[in-house]
C-alpha cells in the first residue's frame, strides 16, 4: 500500500542536520483520495491536498521508471531535506555517483520556487571541497500543467509530467 523513500545521505559536512526518517508515499495515490472520500471537484478546491497527491503520483512514476532501468544496478531514488527546510523532492542516483535532483510543483507558476530550491541544494552539496561531489547531471522541476518543456537560464529543466514517458 505504501512505498518508503529514504533520505539521501549527502556526503557533506554541514551544521544543518538532514531529515533521516523516510517519506511515505502511497503506491497508488488514488487510494489516498478514495480513503479521504474526496471527489474530483473537492480535490481541485483544496490545492494543498491536490499538490500532495500530485507529488505522490510523480514519485510513483519515478519509481516505476527507475525500476525499468536496464543496466548493472537499478538507480536509487531518495529525497533530500535539511533542518532549515532546504529540499529536493527526489534525488536519483546511479551506482557511479551520477545523480539528478528533482522538485515537483503542481503549477508551472511555482516552477521558479523549484528552480531556486534545486540550485540551493546543488550549491550546498558542491560547495564543500571535502565532499568531492560533482555537479548533478541535471536539475529538473516536474510540473502538473504546461504543454512544453523548457530550460531556464540557470540550466534547470522544467518539464510537464505529460512529457515524461518510459
């Protein structure tokens, strides 16, 4: 019924502690909607619940896509959050250390918030010379609406969920 997403153990030395408890997501977010007894119109009226269900849906899709990975080892999916609120909704990491950081926003009008968060996470991780971390392979904000993907001037990809596919 649920999937646990572990916290990414970022190899950084920082005063800020990271969240260590896993986040829990429904295997199918429609189960949560049904359990809450929310119909579509009520879901649309409650932006917070709708956003949470959208994040759950995207995480589920990322887990499905990474499970289909053909290679030596399946990529691992984590989340990142420190005690100051700095976060990335998903970190996808390959065995060789390459990784991507992803933020999930329901509306494209919130994409810049995701861009700012991802850049802050990336800067924090790569700023420590002792961590020997290279820049993420890519940063991406997945949004719930929009017809086209684009790349911001900072190099962050903003992609509607409808453009993701296996």
